[in-house]
C-alpha cells in the first residue's frame, strides 16, 4: 500500500510540473506571436490614425518589441539618440486593423486571367 501511495504521489507531482512547464511555454509563445506582430517604423506617418500610448527605450530590438507588447502597443516609431547611438527610442502606438497605419493587409489585386507569361531568356 505504501509503495502504491508513493508511486501515485510521484506521478501526480511529475504531471503537475509538466502542466506548469507547458503553460509557461504556451505563455511564452503568445508573447512571441505578439512580438512578431509589432511593426517598427522610422516614419511618423505610419502612426496616422493610431492611439499614442507611451515612450520606451532600449539597446536591443528584441527587448524593445517586448516592451511595446507589454504596454499594449503594436507599432513603434523609432529614433536614435545623438549622444548614445546604441540606445533606440520608440513612441509606442496602438493601431486598429482599420486605421491607415493599422496591421490589416493591403488589398492585393487578383492575378490577371490566363496562363502566366513565359520566363525571360
């Protein structure tokens, strides 16, 4: 009976730690997906129609994207300092998909009818 109880306890702890580590990985994947969807631009026009959130700075583009995601943004208009060129500054914006600077894909025209042209020689 004691051996069975010990085995079940170990099995439960192992499964609980697996679930905890799996949920950590899934949370990390969600953050990575959000970081991929962050757009960076040097043009202020990219933020037209978007809501300004805050300003952030960092020396790493990856960490910059992470900061933008954590404050709820999806667009960073970046600039560089004049005294320390290793620091990146970003004005963070939240853009809706319908906004001009939003992340909605542009309308792509359909391909022309008929077979494709032959390759160039």
